[in-house]
C-alpha cells in the first residue's frame, strides 16, 4: 500500500515554487538590535498569537514541533524565545483538497496529527479548550494551543461533523473554505455565490454559538462578515487580517466592517506580513509573480485526478511556507507595520486590536526580523511610538484573551 510518507519520499519534487526560489534562510541572519526596555516589557507581557501555521512542516515532512529548526519562522523553542504564551494552532486544509472533496478526511488527519504532536510535546505545550485552560497552562509555564481550522472541514458545513470536531477539541473555525466559497458562506476571494451566508450558513453560526466556538472571519467575504456580525450572539474574531484602506485587496477589511466587528465586542488581529500591510512591497511581489497572493485559479487543473496522497505530495514542498525575499528598496520596516496597527487604534481604540502573525503561512517579515524570536522588535517600535506599557500589553494578548474568555469560558 502506498502510504502518505512513502509517497512523499518516493515522489520527485522537480520544481519548487517561486516562493522557494526566492526564499531566504532568515534563521541564519544576525539578531536585530532591540532595546533592553523593550525586551523586559516583552517578557512581562502575555503574548497570544491568533494565527500560526505551527504544524504544516511536521505534517508533510515529519519531525516534532518541539524541535529547533533552521527553516521556517516558527517552532516551539523559537516561540518561547519570542515570548509567545498562547497561540491559535492552524489546522490548515488548503484548496488543493477541495476539488475531489478530500476536505473532511484532511481535517480529520490534521486534527489527529495536531493532537498527537501536542501530546508528544506536553512538557512544553498543552491544548486549551477554554480560557480557564489558558490560565492554568500559563501558570505552569507552558504554551497554550487553541485549535482553529483554516479552510473547510466540509464544503457543505455538516453540523454533525462540526460537533465531531468540537468533541475532538476544535475551538475555532474559519467560515470560508480558505480563499474559496463554502457551499453556505462566501469567501473574500472567489466569485460570490450565497451573497454572504445561505440559510444553512445561518444555522451553522447558531450552532457555533451554542458550542461556544470562535467564529473566525479571516478569509470571509464582506457580506459574510457583515451578516455574521448581525446574527452571532458572541463576539467575532478576525485572526489574521489587514486594513483595506492601506492595501485595497478583498482579503483585507474595510474600516466600516472593522468598526462593526468592534462594536460587537470582537477583535481585529493583524497579520505580520508586508503583503497585507505595505503597498509598495505588495505591488512589487504581485508584479514578480504575475498574480495576487490570493489567486488560486490554477488549483483545479493541478489536482485533477490526483489521490489524497498525491495531493499531499503536490503541496508538501510549500511547507513551512516562508515569506519571499524582497530588495531593501521595497521592504517594509517594522515601524511601517506598527503605523498600520496605529491607524486601527485611532479608529477603534486600543482594546480591540491584536496579533495573528501567520508565521510559516507565508508572511514576508519586516526588514531584519528573522522569525518568531524577533517579536520584541514590535514592542520596541511601539515604545518608539510612545505607547504605554498597558497599551502594548493589551495588543500582545490582553485583548485576545478577554474576547476568547467571553466566547469560550
Ligand atoms: Zn490564512
């Protein structure tokens, strides 16, 4: 029988993606200089990252999340060094699994893999099923992981499967099928089909409310987000996002929707990459590759007729997904990134913003930032901007933990 691992090792990976052609090995770059004031403040802060591709490397290539790696942007040892205390662990089911309707199998395989990895690394990390778990895990000096599905668990949104996944420990779900529509909810980046949520989509929202699951609107279409905010009994979270006013792409959120999300008590978490938050770099990269980063139109042809294991082999070389290397002349500085967060704070206040890095999901980081170890660069930039310790601590985790406590207590 052809197992996934045997298939992966036997298949020749002839050509790597453009991302890999341009990939840097930032782990080997020198450490940035960061003020001791920022480092100390950062150490005191509770850092809760709303979006990490923590296990794509291990699912496709083996190994343990507890190992220190020299590729990618995130592993547990480096997350500790960067001061992370809790994170949303992305159960990532990309579009390649949808045309042959492999999404439910893939969601189950990724849940199984994540739970086994968490068990194997239990001296460092534990799954958190509610906010009290996060408090308890943090007191023990470990990192807390909240399981969040990125992509579809079932394009039809079967409520029984949702309850099964909740029973296994899933506590958060994106409404869209990553950048594609579900059959019940429109995404940011496909031609709308349901004008937001269908009748079944509305049922699914009610069931997620009943289960106290986080409704994650990152990758959702504007109509979907607006309708969810009208319907949900609980606050809603955008786990990794940017502002459309900064970069006018459908994957980013317009100000009026961000305000609506905040009025509902939710939180807007910023993706750490430049393609969401820095126009010059987004335009340069889009020109290089001849398409936007959210253009997935070539996928159906590429996966046609492939088995589940062949799809694994096709997507494996992407992971861990680093950001592209860009020339210094177009690269974002960390102060540019903090200026985008600052713009949101001016609109919605300091109580409703947070961080969802997207580490190992492809963010191109600010100049000089190697990986998760260098999160204190953000603290330093916030101090340069004159932020109080209280504001910085809210941004790092105070806000997200408060909202998570409201939803999943
Ligand atoms: Zn994403």
